[in-house]
C-alpha cells in the first residue's frame, strides 16, 4: 500500500470537497431548487419516511465511530429514575404529599449513584478511560448523578439522550463530545449494551424497567454475554417486580432470578463487579 492510500487518499473528490463546490454554485432558480441539493445535506429528503432505514443506520454508526475513535472499549451502564432528586433537592415530579415523601426518601439513591460512578471512573482511569466508562441516559435524576460522579473525579462519561415529546435536555455533567441524541429508542438501547461490562439499575419507572428487562432478556436468551446486573434497593425491586412469582408460575426458568444481584451501596455494587472480573 503506497503512502497516499494509507492516508486515505483517493483520486475521486471527497464529499466535503464537493459540498464546498456546491455551495459556491451561482444563485439561480435551478440551484435554489430542492432537487439540486446534495442528498445528504437535504433535510427534507433525509427525514422522509422512506429514508427510515438510512436514519437507523446513521444513528447506529455515528456514536459507534466516535466511541471507537476515543478508544472506549467498555462501559458501566447506569439506569434509573429521572424523577429522583438530589438529597435536599426539590421533588419536582411529585403529584401529592405521598409521592413527595417517597421521592425524598429515594433521594439516597442519587448519592449512591454518584458514588458508584466515582468508583467506576477511578477504575477507568487505570486504562486511560478506555474501560469501565460510565454511560447514562443523559437526563436528570439518577442519570445526572452518574455523570456527576464521573465529573467529580475528572473522568469522561457518556450520555445517550433521546428526543421526547416534552422538553428534554442533557444534564450539565455529561462530557460534551460524548453527548449523543437519538430519535430511535431501539438504536439507543443497542448502544447501551454494545460495550456494557456491567449494568447498574436504580429505582425508576417505566423507562428504567424497559431498559432493565431488555438487558435481562438478552442475557437470559444467550444473545448477550453474562455481565453483572445489579439492582440497587432490594426492598424497592422486590415490591416492583416479583421474579420468584414468575418462576413459580413457570413463565421463567428456575434460576433465572440469579442473573441479577442486589446492592444497597456503591461499595457493595463495585464489589460485585470487582469479584466478577477479578480486578
């Protein structure tokens, strides 16, 4: 291979070169017509229903390329409720006094999530932030705590945000050039598990359970390698999900419950990961 080929040289024009040439075209009715736009710069064309397959591919490819370029090989995934406040913070999602009291009690998990992310990130530093990099959904609550814990110790962290009908913005602790935004839930879920070395699940609602069960199913069916799946808050989860009942009913196999482990503190959860990988 000659030096020009190693450098990515090609006798054909690169797309960025042709984009610049197209921008310099004379201003005429023809060049102003939507049909004249280069296809990949035409938002109206790219958002057509027929282009869904292309958009799915792009959403898979963009984060994958960026994470690979950063050398990030593995992650620790943190799922949990967006509505859980920081200790002493406002329970903004509460609809009545009972919810307010419960959310305030569950705020302890914000602090545990933050500490857990610190521990993961300290391990990540040993690999120059290539292994055990914290990844969250990028939003508030437990997600914010995860990114914040990484930030506390000067580590990068990933945020996988998604466009929702109501206003949604990344929390301020996500590393800016590792902050992604998705249209498709399915592709976002793939990016959560593609590099996951462990999954920590904190109390949350439908979104948290959706992500948890997706991962659980992949492991149960052998579509994903066994990794530690840690549920924070045994009392919460045993009331929210009765896996023993499912086993008794025969809808899951005896022993499927053993895919998960419980922890109450960040130290306990990190201990599970350390033992699993013999760190």
